[in-house]
């Protein structure tokens, strides 16, 4: 162990410097973002892999707002993990989640396998016993660029313009078929609205301890369900009319309609249904 610690420090320092060189790190980068095409579709149709190898649908986040991020352990931007928990403490009660997707395509800065990801975050970077907030969901490793890019990331890159015209130095990239729409480095971010639609894309440097992204997150959170999705389904419209027409009855029978809307995993359960009519 004595011999391993200095070696780990050297490796960490090397990849840290490489991360700094891999993408622009100037004042301009701190404000780079783009607006996505809200008509592009929803990420809820995609399946992703958990750290324990299970496949799950992104549809589990329907009705919630996401900050979706590609992450890596050995990177300068890994310190942004420290800002994730406070952000979720401020907005988690408004159905906000951070979904993190480890990727090893940028100077091989996420070399561990899925079973090692959480230990790396807890003990290496950011380290010091870091524990993710329950609403910070870290998934299995995937590719964000190239021929083998995950379909969800292909969709996101098509829906959201790149945040600049400079991709970076190719010697730090580990994928084929580089495109101008590619993710530029670890910790690019997307804000996803309650319908699963990508709304904003952010350069890794556009963070400022979360404050830069937060101002756009607040805007998306403030949208009502109807404004975010004007084309309500007939079932949703019927239910909304029912609630409006029977509000007095619902208040008088509040005990009949109170429903536990939180599942054991912290995600909303099925929406409460109207109370059965009484004869």
C-alpha cells in the first residue's frame, strides 16, 4: 500500500493535466451553452445499464427534471461532484435528479469497471468519503461519441447543437468518426424536462459551482405540466377536468384521495387516480 499511494498520486496528476489540456478552459468556456430542439423527441424511450448490470428505462424519470452528465473519476472537472449534492438539496424536492454516465473516451479517465466506480468517487476523486445524494444516480459506463456511442447520446447530440466550434486535441480522444456535434469532454451537461425532452446543453466549463446551469434548471422547473406539454392526452385532460369540477368534493374527502406517491426507490409511483364514485 505504501508503494501504491505515490503511484496513484502520479497517475492522478497526469490525467488531471491531460483533462485540462483536452478542452478549452478559459473565460469563454464558462458561459458556453446551446438551446435544444424541443421537438426532437424524448429520452424516455431509451434503455440504460445500471452499475450492477441491469437494464432500466429512462421512462422511470417521467414527470421529473434531469441534469444528465457524462462523468469520469480522473479529471479536473471531477471536483464538480462536490456541487451535485448541494444542488439536489435545493431542488430535489421539486422532482430533480442528476443522472451520471461514466465514460472512458477522454484520455482514458474512467478506467475502472462498473463495480469500481463508486469506490473511485468515494475514495479517489472527489474522495474524502464522498457519498452521492439519493437523487444522484450513477449508471454503468457507456460511449458518448463514435461508432459505438449509446443511442441516447446520439439522440442528444442531434437534438442539441454543440456549445462551440472547437472539439479539442484528437490525441486525447478514444473513438473513431469524430463529428462536430460530439461531446467535447467529461462533464458536459444536458437539462431534460419532465417530458424527457432535452432543453439545454452545457460545455463542461460552464458550471461555476453549479450556478450557471442552475439558472436554466430553475426555468425548466418553473414550467407547469401543461405549458411543458401543450398536447395533453385525452386521459390527462379528463382527469384535470374531473379535479376542477369536483374540487369541493375532493377536499371534503381528502382522506379518500391521499396516496403515497413515492416509490421505495425515491421515484414517483403511479399518479393518484380519481376517487371511485359513490352510490
